């Protein structure tokens, strides 16, 4: 049961991470030019909770995102 909840949580978090990625990087070019402050603040959290490790590495490795 606990494992099923974790899978469900990861799926929801992956959807939220995708949403916040679109908000923070609307052009999809890693310019991170989105105006949504919340998207920039919450994206890393949801990528981590969804275990989206390659995406998390890309996000945190971007100096444009870190600024």
C-alpha cells in the first residue's frame, strides 16, 4: 500500500514538474525566461519528489536557472 502511494505521488509530482517547467521555461530552450516566480521556486522540489534525476541535473546545472 505504501509503495502504491509513493508511485501515485511520483506521478502527480511529475505532472507538476512538467507544468512548472513550461511556466519557468516557456520556450523550452533552457533560457528560463518565464515570469512565474513560483515556477522557479517549486520546479526543483517537484522534480526531486518525482525522482526526475536527469531533468533535475539539467535544471540545477543551468547557470541561467540558478541566477
